C-alpha cells in the first residue's frame, strides 16, 4: 500500500473525487436531502481518458443532485461539450467574448 503523499496529483484528485461522490451517495441513500455539488477544476490533473470518464460519472450523478463544475481548461470544456451534444450536460461558457 502507498501513503497518500506517495500518489501522483492526478491519483490523489481521483481518490478525493471518489470519496466525495461516495459520501454524498451514501448520504442521499440514507434519506439525506440532495444538495448541489460544486466542483472547481477537480479534473485538471486527470488524463483525457479519466477526465472523460469522470465527466460521465458526474453527468450520471446529476440525476440525483445538481452538479456544477467550474474549469478554465479548454480540454475539459471540450469533453463536457461532447457530452452536452448527447443531452447529458449543459455547458455555460463564462468567458467574455
């Protein structure tokens, strides 16, 4: 087993996101009221395959509660847009044109 500090940034971020989603799923299953999940650039250290997989999980989680993901990374925005075209997510660009 590895200590947390021996993990890469991406693996630590993945672990943290899994723990957050797991704890919220447990809370909701126990009858807790849904509350918005607000995330800020949590996918920045994920590779393309893992960030797309995480976006799909977050899209599924949005069936239970509102999920808001902020990012300034075009790669993550493009992946989210690919899911938006399938009706899974809504992407709102806050950049000034």
